[in-house]
C-alpha cells in the first residue's frame, strides 16, 4: 500500500513530480488547504492512518499557502485527469473549487467537502452536489472560547477583543459569530474590537499591539486560530501585560498546547483535524461502495466533529 502526500505549488511542479501521470494511481484523492499549518498536517496524518485501516490508497495534495487559490484549483483540475474513485476537498474559499468539483461529480465520482463549506448554490448551478460536509461546529468553537473568557473574568467583567481570520472565510466567520454572540449576551463584558489578521502570526501581533494601545484596559483576546493567538500572546508580553490579559486560541496546535502547559497562553479550543480527515475518507469510501451520487439539490450529510477546550 502506498500513500502519497504531495505539497505542490503549481501545475508545473505537479508535472515535475509525475503527478499527472496515469501510472500507479491511488484509489482516492484528497485536496487540502495547505500543509504549512499544523492543523492540516494533523488532518493528513488522520487520513493516512484511516487509509491504512481501510486498506485503500490515497493521494493527498495541498496548496503551498492559504493565499494561493489558483494553485489549489490547478491541483484539483490535474487530479481530474487520473482515474480516482472519489475526491475529498477542503476549498480555500467557498467558490475556488466549484468547477473541478462539479467536473468530478459529472464524471460520476463522489465528492466529500471538508472544513470550509463550498458555495452550495454555485455548486448546484454547476449541476453537482457533495455526498457529505465534514467539519467542526465552528460557531460552538467560538462560543466555547468566549465562555471560557467570560468565566475567567467573573463578576468584574471587562473589555474584550476578537482577532478574526481572513475576511470571507466561512469557518473564521463562524468562530467570530459564536464568540461575539457569547460576549454580547454577557452584560458585564464589552466587545471593543474585532479585527482580521488573516490567520497570520505577524499580522496578529500588529493587530493586538494596536488594540492594546487603543484599549489599555483590555482584559482578553479570543483568536480564531492558534497561529494568531501566538502573535497576540507576544503583543501582550511586549506590552508588559503577561498574566493580566487572557489570550485564547483555536485549533489545539502543538505549539499552542505547549504554551498553555507553560501558562503563557490561557487556553485553546482544540479541533480534532485527524478525526475530521478520517471521517471524510470513511464517508468517501462508503459513497463509492454505494455506487450512486446524491442528486443535485438534495441535502448532503452534515457531520460535525466536536471540539475540546484545552487549559493548563
């Protein structure tokens, strides 16, 4: 059995690695967002482990970054030229993989949507559907992080801020909405800032630095991922407020978990990317065995994998 995990920056690189060749084709193809983020590395590992368990072969590819929509599109289009039984994909935006997903469906190949939800109206207009959508309930993720902050602030309450992901990203928006709703529902907590940092550590450092300057009495940050939380943590330390300002991240990335253990990061809401990946492959294999596609316009399966609050 062979499981190939390829990080390919472009179609040219794909050809260089022999990806476009029809030889030695695996059973299933998975297109992830990127392998430069620990979340997706953990998901890849979960898919690989599940593939071994199921006795199937999987090709796993990913864009070089979460900014390179075109590279991810090209990867999926290249994969359509190979004889895979089915595809699973985590689009970088709701629309960037609609066309290749629709092309796969029209070839009779089941497709499973991971993490970032594809624009279902656009997919339906293209004459296609997915078999299932697998993700974490990101509204609850944001709510869980905010409620930890609310509990820690206690009766004193105070001003708080949200560091958002990339504008327009569905999972980031859902986390923001869950956190905001929890803060807004708490009378002694006031949300004074909510700004995007594009999932980037350095951008989050800049955003948090500015927020701390404009709101010197700030009590806490909720961050839509751990990469940004680590940047925010640095800003808090630079301001001489370590231990005075709570910082809560999201994802349960290894470095963030270590920072929680060390008492430098207040908490992280850990997703289970390995389980998300494994579940996605399970559903894809089941769909292939079933031998029929979910009709266009019909509701696909919705599978939510739970999250866990990680504290010291």
